[in-house]
């Protein structure tokens, strides 16, 4: 009898700690990949400045809130820069 109670309790615990996969899907839907050429002019000008000299745009995304995220690469280094709706670095 005790063994059945322990097994049933374990089963309930396993069901309650399953990862929530819907939240992961929602996070991916919050941003849409865009081409480098489709970025706003203000962002392009910022990325062409001295602060990002030598960095190449690997990926660019438009967020559902109108902001942008740009992934940059320089050799083996990588960084992600977020821009507000006006194209200014956050």
C-alpha cells in the first residue's frame, strides 16, 4: 500500500514540473527576422559608425513592440545590440 502511495506521489510531481513549452514558442514569435537592408536608416548609420567598426550584422530582428535586436559578429566574437523604436541603442 505504501509503495502505491509513493508511486502515485512521484507521478503527480513529475506532471507538475514539466517545462512550459508554450512560453518558449511565444518568445520566438515576439521577434521577426529582417534583412540588414530593411533596418531603419538610423540603425544602419549607428552600425556604420566607429563604435561598431569591423563588426558584421549576422542577424537582425524586429520585435513585436517596434524595437530591433541586431546580432553582430567580429571574428569569433559576437554581441547582440538592442535598439529602441527611434533607432537608438538601448
